[in-house]
């Protein structure tokens, strides 16, 4: 896969700190739980959590939604559910990237049904061209129109998650 850099590590760090400051202000004195969507959000969540100056809890869930690397199958199920009790908690879902929006729309419904006090969404990347479901992304790091992105948690066939920057695939392979 040929790729070119889209967001450098310092650009990402700067934006994540801004998001952390915003979340710190919005959630002061509220029982915040960050729930990372595995696997793509693991790196973003680690940095975001360190940018939020509040007591908080961290958990993860895992969604199976993609049949292969670049197309959506349309079916969503949780292959790992959060383990901490969410009753009365303010849930902030942390996602790597929102594409069609089906995952976030499904997850928002799931948390409403699981007694969370509130559910908000934080996504590092809002990739909007292929959006099919109207979703509100309460905290979005970067907006991009389209493209297949890798790095900083994002994968292509499980590769590239460890890259510290975000790259866009270019099709002259
Ligand atoms: P959605 O349900 O179509 O919004 O899909 C969101 C999920 O698809 C993300 O959490 C990613 O796991 C995956 N995905 C969508 N676009 C990309 C991309 O450009 N690179 C890597 N994964 C992606
Ligand atoms: Mg994902």
C-alpha cells in the first residue's frame, strides 16, 4: 500500500490536547467513563485520557462490523462488551474514525438501552463523504472528505496501527 502523510504526530498531539481541554471543561464534576472502540481507538484513547484533567474510568468494547478491510457489511455486533457498570455514568465513546456512521448510530442506541446517564461521541476523524446515518459527533479531531487512512491505531488488514502519524492510501500500487 502506497501512502502519503495526512496528519503528522505533532499535529495529532496538538489536536488531541485541544479535545482533552474541551472535555475537561464540559465534564467537570460528572462521573465520566471513556469507552474506547477496539482496536482502532486504542492509541487515540491513550493520548486523549492523558489530556483530560478529571477523575475518570476507562473501558473498551469491540465491534465486529467490517467483512473485509475497506467495505462495510452492514451487520454490527459487539464481540466484547464494557465490563464496568454504566448505570448513572456519563459515557464518552472514543472512536478512531466515523465513515458511514452505522457503527456510531448503533452504539448510541446500545448505550441508551444500557442505562447510561448520557452518551456522547468523540472521534479522531470524521470522514464524511460516505455518511449514510445522521450521527452527531460531539468531539471530532479532524474532518476529511474521503480516502482510506492508516496509522495512529488505524489499520489496513491489521497493518500500520503502530505508525505515529496518519497516512492516506494512494492508488498507484
Ligand atoms: P462506519 O460504521 O462506516 O462509520 O465505520 C467505522 C469503522 O470502519 C471505523 O471504526 C474503522 O474501524 C473502519 N474504517 C472506516 N474508514 C476507515 C479508514 O479509512 N481506515 C481504517 N479503518 C476505517
Ligand atoms: Mg473502528
